[in-house]
């Protein structure tokens, strides 16, 4: 090397390169700008195998593992594949990924990389740059040679993984931007991402999006047996099933209860299940060493929610409904439908809500308890009460509109005009009745839950008023168990509110449900108390109604005495000028007389009832009157008149789409047709009856099927 110039620089013509004792290649660089990266020679370090092993007690999940096999095992020449597995926090996404890696690890000769974002996340977010640096270190790049920028690190990662298939697992991703820097180019490579968020945007980068559901009861029990030992679970098999139910299919919850049982051999499954039975303390019971672990898992996901979605989450935690619509979310937030829908979408993407087929959303049981816990900690008592008050008003108002659409003008104890005044009718026009019944059926579970909540809050007037509106559902769709439960809650609320008329009304109407269930003693005691309360209220139309329901009960237990009850109902309705009540009681009286055998007297009474029902424009009951007239004519031997009445009834109920009564009319018409030797008509009518009853889920159709087969021979 030449001597330096006086200014310290070496003359270009005098520069010489001397390389001594170096093995391998040497590179001369004239000038350098930017980062200098020196790659280690291939094969000079062990390829990383960073993915942790499968946790103990892994069970089930065959379906999603099989799906992963189909998506990811295309061979070393296949393009890189990319899957996002989302689902509720604690549902077992990481375990599924680790199990799949355990099965197929040897396919990835370029290495296995694992980034646990939960472990490196800070309040300011997940340090993607640092995580990528860790992967480069695992590839043998020294600290001083790792580029400074994210894009340069991503480029280097792709370059160093370009020659052999690699596996990249990104666990607990919260933002789509945390993924692309880790996507390799090499064929046969696989990227597996887990997230509580659905990360739908990654589909644009070629990701397959999968959702992991909670374990079913069978798999939950299998996990408990695997962790605690089969003998211990078998010894308390029945209560173990309850324990698994309280965990609601969440593996993290099952593992916590298993850890508690394993650490305390004297703790029985029954005792632990007793701790979990109380919803108010259930989340606290999923703790180890005093740490509420399930709550902590949900807290991590909750903290990422935008403010409005978090407010909806907390509101749904204190709301009594298990199924949520956009309309209900709007009520909870007290915001327009469009904004409520956006917040619902955020909760769905975060796996806090599951979207139901058709319309609606539902919340996992433990998530609901966590949402309630967050509301109790973060919301004032006044805010929680205002949410419940809006829910109360919404369901009272809409149920009252539905009752009016379905039942029309009828006696009601509640006066909810102040709630309906100035409000748009959600069930207008000719289609209103069908739409109202559909809404009542769809909201059936929510309505019962709201009724319970109103009673628990001490809002007794609202409770019995809602219950009375629900008669529109129960009288038309016969959900007998719900009917009984709702009526007992409503009647007790009316009693506490000191409203004798309301209590009498609810007790008398529910006697129909008890009678149909065969609980005749309960039906009798409810009617006896209802009559005392009705007389005390001096509400004449109510007294008449109680006598009418008494007649319906006596039709079942003592037919000879039912006519007296109907006559009393007619007298009281006449006294009150209640024409529809007179018509109804007259109709039931005619039916009772016909069942007693005096068809001449029955026809006279039924014809009078039919006229009265048409005069008050009760087309549905007039149609039922035609069925009863047809039956009375047939019993009297006049099959031609019977056929005329029954065909008229079929027309009424077919046009009004009242399938239950259409089937009743057609069955009677088939009997008449068969008697006349018109087997073709009998078959056609019974075929329609069978179709209607199958569609409604009616049991015990074997006799009807056998009858049709006999007519076909």
C-alpha cells in the first residue's frame, strides 16, 4: 500500500488490496450507501424450530384440522398458503395451530418461526419491527447486520427464506398490518395466523379465513377426563356434565377448572360446580392463585375495541336478551340504526358476537358475563338503569303494537296508549298480523327474558303489562311452557302492584295452558282465584271473560256444567254491552251443546253465534264457527250442509293463511267426504292436513299417515 499524501488520503494509483488468511469469497465494493447486510453461508446454522408443543389434553378439532390439511398440504412446489384462524379469546386457536404444526413440522425444511404478539404487545401496540428482527436473528443474521427499517427487514426475511419452504405462525394478531411483513415467497411455505379479530382484510392478500367454534359437551368432557383422569370424572359423571356446561365449551375455562381440581385432590367436582352455578360470581371462579384468568383473556380483546363498540358490549352485558338485533343494539346505544350496525360488526369481527342465520346476533355465555363485569366496573348505576329503561320501553311498545295487530279490538286491562301515541306502527296494513306474529315468535326468548328482568327490577306494572300483550303470541302459537312461566311472573307482579283486575286476567287466561298441559288442578285453582279477584275489581267484562274461561275448563273436566258458565259469561257481556264477548260465549256454548248430543239446539245456538261474530267483524272466529256448524250438521246426519260449512271454513282459513284452523276444517271435511264415498276428496284434504302438521312439527302423525294409506288402497 502506498504512502499517504500529506492530507492523509491514499492516491488512487497507489491503492492495493491484500487479503490474507480468509476462506471463502471476498467482495470489493467501490462505494456503499444504505445498510450493509452480510449473509451467513447457507447451512452454517440450525434452521429455527420455534413453535411450542401442543398443550396437554388436546381433544377433538378433527374438522378444522382436516380443513387445514386440505388448504395447506399442496406439496413443496405449491405456492405459499396463508390461513387466518379467528374465534373467541380462549377458544383454543393456538392449540389447534400447534397441533397441526406437530403433525407436519418436517415438511418445512427452511424452518419454523413463531411470533407471539401477546407476549410482545405494549400499550403503544405490537412491535412488528422487533418481531421481524427476532426472526432474522433466528436465521443467523447478527444484530449489527439487521436493517433498521421494517421494509428492509421484510425484504431480507423473504430473501433468506426463498430457497426452502418455511412455516410462520403469528399468534394473537390484532391488526392486519402485523401480518404482511412475514409472508414468504418460497413455494410450499405456510403462514398460520390466530386472532380474536376476523381480519377480513387479509383475504385480499390471499388468506383463507376460518372460524374456530367452542367445544361441544362431549369434547369438553373428554378434555376434563384427559386432564383430571377418567376415574375422577366418572365418579361424579352427572355433575361433571354440569361443570362442563358452565365452561360453555371454552378450553381456557375447562383447563382452569381442571387445574383447580388437580391442585386440590379433596375438592369435589360437585363443590366446584356449585361455585360456578352462580352467574354473578362465575368468572371469579375461573381463577388460579387469585388471578381471574378468563376475565384477563377477555380483557385483552376488550381493550382493543373502539369506544362506541365497547359501550355496546357493556350494554349487552346488562341487557337480559340472549339474541340481539340491529334494532335492539340501537336501543341499547340510543343511537341510529346505521351506527349501531357498525358497532355490531366490530363486535362480530372481534369474535365477541356470533352472527345468526337470517337476522340477529348472539353472545357466548362467558362473554356475556364478562361484558356485564365490565359494565359494573365502568358504567354508573344511572347509566345501567337507563339502558334497561330503554329496553323496557322498546319491548312494551312493540309488543303492544303486535298485540293490537294480531288480536284487534279486545278487552285489555293495560292502557298503553301513552306509549303508542305518535309512534310509527311497525305492523301496518293487511300484512300486519302475520308480521306481528312472526316478530313475536322470533323474539319469544327475548320477551320472556325481558319479563324476568322487569320483575327483578321491581318494575311490576311494566311486567304484567308486557305479559298481557304476550297473550297475542301464546293464544295463537301455543308455546305452553313459556305461557305458564310468563303468566306466573306477570300475575305475581300484578299482585305486588295491587292490581286485582290484571292478576285476574292473567290467571284466567293461563288456565287454558294448564288445561292443555293436563294440569287440571292448577287450572282450577287459577280460575277460582281469578273469579274472586275479578268480582273484587267490579270489572264486568273481565268477570264475563273469567266465566268464559271457566266454561272452557269445564268442557274438559265436567262437560255437563260448562253451559252454565257460558250462560253467565253471556249475561255479564250483555250487561256491559260487549257484543264480541256475547258472540264468543255463544259460540262456545253452542260447541258445548253439540258435544252433549243435542244437535238441534246446538245448530240454533251456533248459527246465532256465527251471525254475531260476523256482525262484530271477527272473521277468524266466524270461520271457527263454520267448522263447528259443519261438525254439528254432520252429527245430525246432514252431510251436504256439513260439507258446505266446512268448505266455507277452508276458504276463510286458506285465504288468511291460518294453517292450524285450515287443517282442523280439512280434517272434518275429509271425514264427511269419506262418509259420502268421495275418497278422492278425502285423500286430497288429509294430504294437505299432513303437510300442514308436518310443517308445524306436530308429533304423533302415524295415525294420520295410516289413515291416508287406507284411503289410497
